[in-house]
């Protein structure tokens, strides 16, 4: 069984995330690449003590980046995001996020 702190890496504070949280009770999290929706739901419920209604995930590929020497290229790390919908009554508990 995975630790909840290992599944949820951090809360993403973005402009789009702020609009989603105000209007639709949805919050953005950066999660482990091998985490599935059930594990993410359990981790958010355990860490923040809220009722999770839905979890949507997306994988984002790393972008190509050029190093200082123009001949070599690298990529940024691939990430996985989760958009978690919280029950309307639990919105006050998520204000700290």
C-alpha cells in the first residue's frame, strides 16, 4: 500500500486552478506517475479530510530544452496532474489549499 504523501506531490497553484476551485470545487494536484484514480481519491480524502466526488487525470509529456551548448538537447520531466472534484459541503476545508 502506498503512502498518501508519496501519491500527492504538491498542490498546483495556477490561475486556471484558482478559477476552477472558486466556480466548480475542483482542485489541481501534481501526483505520482504510477498513481491511479482510486489511489488519488483515497490520498486526498486522507490528507485533507474531505469527500471526493470525482478524479480526472492527465499525463503531460516533458518539453524539449536546449542546453547552453547548442548541440545538445534534453527534456524536462514528464508529469501527471489530477483534477479532484470535492463535495460542495467540504469546500471550507479546502480553503487552506
